[in-house]
C-alpha cells in the first residue's frame, strides 16, 4: 500500500506533520525556547517562531543576510542556504553555496539545517551519494526528539528507492512520531496494522490508529476509520 508522500521540510517556514501539542501564551518565550519546542511537535511555538523570524528576515538583501550569518546568526545562514538551493529572491541557483550555508547554519546552532545537509547526501547533490551517511544525519536529528525526522525516517524506510526498505524500522519511527501526536504517523500505523505491513494484521488496532489520526484532522485517517466500521 502506497504511503502518503512526505516532502522534505525546507528551511523556509514550511511545516509538515506537526500536531498541536501545547497551547499557552508564547509572547514572552525566548526564540531559542520556541525553536526547541517546535522541534518537539509544538505548532503554537512553530507559528510564533516563524512569525518572529519572518519579520526579522523579510525583504533582507542577500548581502545583509550574509553579514548577519557571518556575525553568528544561524537562522540567517539557513535563509541564505534555501535561497541558493532554489534560486529565490535574487539568488542564483547554486547547490554548492546552499550546502555550504546549510553546514554553517548547523555550526551556528540551527540544527534543523542538518536535515537539509542529509538531503544532499541522500540524493548525491554536489557531494557523492552516501545513503548511510544521510541516514546517520537524519537519525542524529531524530535522536534529539525531532518529530520531522521521525516521520521522514518512517517514510524513508517504507520505500525501496534507496535500497533500504525495512517496514519494521519504518513502523518504529512512525511509532515515535505517533507518541508525539502526529496524525500522519498515526494514519500510517493504521495502514500497517490494517494490511499486516511490518507487523501482524490487526484491524482493531488499525481502526484505533485511524480514529486517533482522524482526531488530529488527518482526513485519510477518517476515511480509514469509516471504511473499517462499515
């Protein structure tokens, strides 16, 4: 059964598979704390973080972003990297520069960029393809409790594109994401139990996972729950 495709999270404020875990006043929460919380599934913190940083970096010319990055701003380095990777906002498309700035942003404390560095090794962009190195980098992010990395590894091991298909590992990563409330992971676990993928078939468990996914507003989970109840 095909899984819903999981896009890579780019350092441009996009967020995928992030459930709402916390809900409180974030007006006085430091930016570093917001960043830490958003990496553990806090959508309110993520929204607040990108609202603040969006204003901070909006319409900044490349030269100014580079100056900020060279002064130790990891977020600015990540912004530069994404612009060079995709050729946005006056930047020429330059994968080599993009990788350089992603690495700099990691060294400056913007750990999310490690996912982007891993992407280069996974697909052999600029650097020789090294799937094992890419996985180690994804796992390094995941071991810090990153919901994004959990889900990405769950999808990665569900595909044979890179010769690493392993549904048992895929299920384990989705379980970690599900424990943080990811509707995407809950749906995929439901499909695994429904179809006996990486585990024994258990339609009652599948139904429960679909139900939980539906409660997280994952429409595929609602459809699965409805189907198993008919």
